[in-house]
C-alpha cells in the first residue's frame, strides 16, 4: 500500500513545477513524483 506524503513548496518552486507540467502535458503530481525519483536515483548513485 502506498504511503502519502505532503510536500510544501514556495512560490518559485510551485511556478517551476506548474511550468514543467504544462510543458510536458502531465499533472503537477507527476512532475513532483518524477523529481523525487530522480533525486533518489542521484543519491543512490553517489558514492558515500
């Protein structure tokens, strides 16, 4: 079962997320999910 998290973004971050969503024709939720996945991949692939 998925876990739900709440993300709080400032105005600048929100604008960037909305811009990306419009550019790629996806929802802001999908943009946030992709950003989280990308960040986690970067962390996993960075030497400790």
